[in-house]
C-alpha cells in the first residue's frame, strides 16, 4: 500500500476516493521512563525512553489506519497526518489519519 503525506502520488491517478481512514493509540508513561527522563533533564540530551514510546505509538496508529483502508478496498492513503493530544495526566493519544483511495499507475 502506498502511503504519502501529499494530496497526489506522482505517476499515479486517483480513480476512486474511499473516504477518511484513521488509527489511534493511547499510551501512558511508564514510571521507569519517568525516573530516567527526570535524571536526563538534569544533564540534558535525548529522552530515548520517550522517543521509543512515540515511535511504537506512531507505528501502531499507522497500522490501524492502513487496516481500515484495506477493509475499504483502497490501495493507497494520501494526505496522511499525525496528531497528538493529552488524555489525562501521564497519558497521550497519537492519532493518524488520511484519505483512502484507489490509484492506478499512469502509462
């Protein structure tokens, strides 16, 4: 499946729009990561525990969005976006969305 953050795909024509597809996950912080992050704040640098958490969250939200696109019969998702929001203290949602389409390669 082709996944792009643009409205079109070079070399392809959009033949049918299937509709909005979305995937999300809500993750809570881990006490161990919080302690490590607190220590890292003292000396500076990347908070690798949180980086890993966000990478995994983006992957899971994207997989859920693509599964929905496949159910609709799409072979591509265009205009893909990610957003986050705080749900409660210590928990955040990562949300992926885009437009499921059927494309055909131009000849």
